[in-house]
C-alpha cells in the first residue's frame, strides 16, 4: 500500500513538473533584457494629457530611456492596433469590441479625451525606432492565431529589440513553432475576467502556469499582488525562470521587486 502511495506521489510530482516547466533556454534568450524597467503602456500621465498606449506616451518613455510595454489587438479588417482593453468604453467613450471593429471606424476615436488616437503598430514602431526595447503583449480573446501571423510580418522588418508576452498560451505556442528566436513570456495572474483566455480550463491552467507545457515560455510575467501563486513560485525558485512582475506603483514597490525579480513593469504615480 505504501509503495503504491509513494509511486502515486512520485508520478504526480513528475506530471506537475512536466506541466509547469518553462523553456530551458529561457535565461539565455532573455539575458539582454534582464533589469529593464518597462513603462506600462508607455510613460503615460493622465494629468499631463498623455494617455496610455499613445504615441505621446511612447515618446516620453524613449526620452526617459525606459523600455516600453504595449498591447496589440487585431481589428476586424486585420489591422494591428495598439490598445489595451477589449472594448472602447473606458479609453474612448465609444461602444464596440476591438476585434469586431474596422480600423477605418476607430480612426476617429480619441484616447481619454485628448487629441491622441489609437495608433497602428507600424506607427508605434516608427515612433520608437529601436531606441528602447519593447515588451509586446498580444491580445487574443479566442483561438484564431491570425494575429500572430500579422504580427510576425510587421516585426520582421523592425530592427529594434523586443520580447512578446500573452495571457493566451496559444500565442506562445505559435511563436515557438514559427519564431523560436523571439523571447516569449507567459503572462499570468489570478484571473477572473472571462475574456482573458477563451476557455475556463485554459484560464485555470494559465493562472497556475500549468499551460507552460503547451508553449515552454522563456520568461514568466506575473501580477505583483498575486506573486505568491505556487505555480509562479515553482517557476521562479525551482526552475529559475526569468521573471517579470507587473504593475508597480511607487519607489518602495520598485525597490522590493528589484531585489526579487529580473524585470519589472511600472507606472508613474
């Protein structure tokens, strides 16, 4: 009986390790990005009229020498736009879902009551022009990886340095197969929003990093307030996976994160 129990425990540990293990070459691929301070959605400042994920926020981050974290959606007419939310209500005061809207329709939208509009990814890349590294978050609310193919086409002509991360492990799986040279990061947190990933089971696996077996990420990007998640702890401590933490506010949080994590994503107070 004890032998059977021992075998069951050993089998469970092996299975858990298989599910949780990141890519073994992760630290080598991510090495040049270690220690980077990533400005969350650019160095935005609402009080100064600089909205998130705007060209103005990217220019400000470049001026300060900060890496830039930005978000990419695919519109209905297959254009890559830099925008965080799935809908336009919060930032533009308009109804609609990004993936169900043509780019021509959203060209007239303005960000957070300013004159800034939603930029195409190509516009953002021209603005940044390789002067600081990029951390590109791919928004995929379903299982259609067309956004990966479009993103790959655009990035092949970009000469700056970048990494890619996503909540959706299917994005990282596609990149592993087609662009193994790009450092890939699994985003995770104690997710509650149903639109982060397409299925409940996948959301559960992403939350605890059990979906690492699908994509073998090169680094893990985890929410600061959820950093005690056991899956993240095992990846960071046991597997020594490079780790980024988000989103930090204030010097105290930044100093603490700097002692424990390889990279961090911050916002101005």
